[in-house]
C-alpha cells in the first residue's frame, strides 16, 4: 500500500464481475454532501464531496465505492484536525483508505475532489441529446451511483444527502428535494437542494437541461410533470392520473405521501423504463408523455400502472428499504402487486388485474425449468438481483396475491402497515416483513410464504376425486430433472355437487392430503378458485375435458385465463398432447371475454414459435383464419365509441395475427387502404391502429417506404411517433432492407437504448439464425453503445429451437464473459432443449390436428 500525494490522480476502473465486496459497518456514513459543476454542452464534469463518518469500532482502514472516477484529492479529519490517509484502488470498484493512526470510535469527516466524463451508455451521471439539445440524467440502480461520485453504495447505508449543482444559467436542475437556495455569478448559477430524508445512494437523482413544467394540482404535496424543452404539451395525461393514484395509495397506507414533492420526469434515453427516485421519479418519455389526441388506451393504461408502481415505492422501497440486494424482490414484488391493486381500484374499466395475468403465466412457465432461481437468493449480488427482475415482478406479486387471498385483504393490510411503522426511514429484511404479516395471519403463514420465496420452481397439485373426497398430492412441476421440493400451498377449490357451488380453502402443507367436501358427490371441480394461487394443477382427462366444456358457464374470465395457462403448461410438460391442446384452445376461441381471447392468441404464439416450418405455415395460417376469423367479424376493423378497453386491444391483436401469420387477404386490403391515409393525415386513422398499419406495411415494404419511415423517425417530435417509426424500421422483411436497418442501428442517430427495437423481431428459426449471426458479427460495436448491464443477457440471441446454435453460442461467449453470462447461457440452453423436445414429441399431433 502506497501513500499518494494530493496531486496524484487515482482512476478507478470498471471491473466485469459481481460487486460482492461488502464495505462493513466499522466505519459508517452518517450524511453526505455532493457539489457538482456541470455543463451539458461539455463531455466532463468536476465535483467535491464531504462525508460525515461514524467510526463504530477502532480501525485504521475502511473502504468506499468509486468507479471510473479521477479522485484528485482525499482528506480525512476529526473535527478541525487533519489525519494522514493513504488510498489505493482496490477490488470491485472500491477504494481502500488507510489512516496514519488508529481511528478511535467517534465522528470524522472525509472530503474529496474528483472529476469524470459524463457516461454515454445511460447509467451513472450520463449525457444524451434530444432534438439537438443536451441533457444530463442519472440512473443509479443498482450500483451506478459510484460512477457519479464517491459514495458508500450499498442500500444499508441509508443517509441524508445534500446536493449542490453549479451550471450555466440557461439550464435548470431537478433533484429529490425542493431548491433551498439559488445564487448567480455571471453566466453561471449555483443551486443548493434541501437536505434529503435518509436515502440509499441508488435513489439519489439529478436532471439538468432545458425543461417544460406542468403543475400537478390536487395532491397532498406539490408536484410537476417535467418534460424536455418543447414537450410540455404532452404532460396533461400524467398530470391528470397522478392525483387519484396517489390519493388511493395514501388511503391504503393510512398516511400522506412521505416525501416533500412528487416531480415526475420524462427522460428520452432511458433503459430502466421508470425509477422510484423520491421527489424526482424518472420515466422513459414514451411512457410519461402522451398526446391526448393520439394516445391509445393501452398507452394510458401502461402509464397508470407504472405510475402506481413507482408511487407505491415511496413507502415500500424508499421509506422502508431493503438491507441488501437479496431482498430486492420484496421492493419490486410489493410495488407491482400494489400498483396492480391501485390501478384496478381507481380505473376499474381497464380490467388491469386480469390483463396482468399474462406476465404471471409467463413466469410460471419459466419457473418450470431447472435453471430457474428462487425469488430470494441469500447474499445475491446487485447484478443477480437485477437479472432476476422478472421473478421479482411477476412471481413475487403472484405469491403476495395468493397469501393476501389466504390471510384476507384487511389482515394482510394490517401486516403491511405494521411493517412500515416499525421500519420507517430505515432498512428491513424479508424476515421482518414476514413477522409483521404473521401478527394478523393464521399460524404457519410465514413458513408457508418462505417455501415460495426461498426455494425455486413451482408446485404441481394433482387432484383425484372419489365420491365427495378429494385427494391432493404435490410435486415440483418441471420439464427436466430437478431436485424434489415440497411447498405449503394455499389451495382454493371450487366444486359443485350438481346443485350447489361451494368453495373450500385448504392449506396443503404435506406431500399428500385428503379433504372431504360437502355434498354427496362432486359433479365438477376447479382446483384454482379465484386464480390467485401460484401453482399448477392436474385432473384426470375426463374431468379436465368436462371442466373445459363448462368453463364459460362456471368460471370467471380470470379463472378461464388461468385455465388456459395451465393447459399450456401441461402441454409443455408432456402430460397433454398437441391435438388435445389445440382442441381445447378452439373451445375458448369463441369466448366472449376479450382478455380470455387475448390469452388464446398468446397460446397460439407458443404453437407457432415451437412448430413453425415452411410446411406448417400454410396449415397454421388456415387454422388461424378459421379460429380467429369469427372474432374479427365480431369486433370489426375500427373501434366503436364507448367500447371496453380490452376489446380495443384485442382487435389489434386479432388483425395483426390474421395479417402477419394468417395471410388473411381481407385484413391486408384494410392495411393497404389505411397506410396512404395515415401517411397523408395521421389523424385519419384511429390511434390504436396506427402502429399496426405502419408495422405490417413495413413487413412487405420496399426501399422507398423504408426511406420515408426513416425520415419520419428522424423528424419525429412526439416520443410515441419516434417509437412507432423506429419499430417499423425493424419490421422490414426484405433482406437488403433488414441489413440496412441494422447498420442504421449502429449509427449515432439511434440511441443506445433503442438499438434492439430496430434490429427486428425473430419469429422463425431462419430469422433467429440471422439475428444470431448479425449480433455475434457486431458484438464489440454493440457493447460499446449498449448499457453495460445488457452484456450478461446477450446470449438470448441463441434462443429458439436449435441446439446447434447454443453450442456455437457457448464457444462465442467463452471469450466474452461477464458476470451472469454462464447463467444466461444455461437458461437459454434449457429453453432451446425444451422447445426442441416439444417439437419432436408433438409435431405429428399438431400437424394432424391442423390438417384435419
């Protein structure tokens, strides 16, 4: 360890492995002030920081985080007395400080001056340009605050921050708290923001640029929609929906919003989608900024659900924060569960809860694989937490819904409120959450919850009926060999004796259990009443067929949707053959509920993805026309005033599928007629149809159309308009134009976070192979532009049904590994092998059914 002079520069470099070095608690930050001097027109910035430290145990050494920073000076002091200190860059983006004397317990200060370039990959403190104007934004979750300034970058270090920014007077700055003071000197100004409430570093936020401000009236705290210059006219929808969402959350949490303000910011270049920075919630601009004249119901619903999710975080995640990233699942599971609940409560016409079941069904399918993870992995790294976000959002919220139904909504709420009260403004673990819930729940609830949180996979409940007795047995449901697991499952049974329909709740906490039901016999039984359980189930073939025949009459739309998901899982596992599965799907294809029909289309997408071949395509197209044609005739081509929103969304799905994969000439005639009208006057085509018309037209388009879409993409002033033409450029199927789009994606006109929108979708093996070859040929160029956390997920390009491609991918990525690459490759390999096995096993049955 070498003593460094104050003039010596220390550059802390990026490392590509998990940040598992923990800083420890011997030296704990108490508060931190950060001063930044920034100019969005430049490529670099300077700063200084003062950190108050509490030394809890005598020591001579401690660490903090810094990555890619040039640390120009470091001073350690106790009061006014300086203490000699050496520093050296250490492993995993830490700096090791060695004091010249033993630091006895007490208070100290650590001050530093530093410099850095603005990040250009949408992480840390980064720069981007929108419509010719430069902007600075931050995205710190999970561990990117260390790229902006020196910091204790772990969630357990929850402290007040005070941010001061010096910038040119032509620009504004927004942070978590209101402005405390502002002074001006020449063409520069210094803005000091009020001290924050205790926050983990990943929630500190800053935005700098020229902005439009739209007030949000009607809230318990001040709020604004903040948009890049010239975009303020698109803020009305966000300003309208935020107050009722916040009010509903305040009612549930029995208290007002816990922070000083609710600013919501639109960010044009943003990989995260949205981030719950208190007082400065950031959103991708395509989510937050909607043109009232052209916004679709789906876009409005998306904004509402994400707003509810992020505002729920103000209590769960921000006011009460995880201690370490192994409880990241609880932050996200709870916020997504709460966001769905509030969206359904405030805007019931959206039927949001049932529409969200698609994501839950998808994660249940992924949870059947051996490579799945538990929701909570002890001592997992921040990178692990972010890679498992799908489990956190969808499995986590499904498990919470299951136990809310078991405990009862009011008792569940009591447990939530107790957890928030006992841990306000500090950190908490899952065990503390479970303990709070247990106070208002039946005995054994926490232990039952743990079986779903701490172990991987999903249970399969076998249901055997004899007279009026049901015998339940359970096993881990998987598509390959896995370790055995047993769960404590809240099973909800709905059944009928032919006269009366009853419901029975059973805590299924053993390998098998027999339950005697009321009535003399069981005419039919549905083992997933309410469709809130996180389990799959199986009846004998006769009972399954009988239930399918009665589904529309006896099951709710939510239960029918879950029934379809369960059928698909049994099909994938080999306990239901392809012809029987397609026959069941056909029964549901005339369902009156739009959400159920949408689920049928999702199931058909799996069929097409797995069994696609040149020989099958015409037969599948005919099957689609036969199956979806009646729905197209019923819903028509254009929305009608006052129709339910799910029907509006369904229409687009049906038309898209019939055109793209059903070769339905009637739909293509409609598309060909609508495109010139749209190009002449976009308002002449219903907003919900615009993306479909443009995208499908691109799939058969020529170079002239490509160039027209490219020009419109570059000239777009609306985020949604830019996104529409960006996606369309990726849908051209002509090989020359597809290559042209991909070359364009690597240029500077396309933002890093937009690249894969433009690369194009891959729905056939030929397209998947084409994408694989392009990505691997351009891998280095892609990695220079994409956000760094994308790297571990790149093996996705080997997905599909071709095991040989996985073999090539293993070889390719063997020399391009980053933390998580091996895990992603294993997951891709299992998906591919599952697809190939299903294809081999069921191709004949599927082909036979499609041709009968």
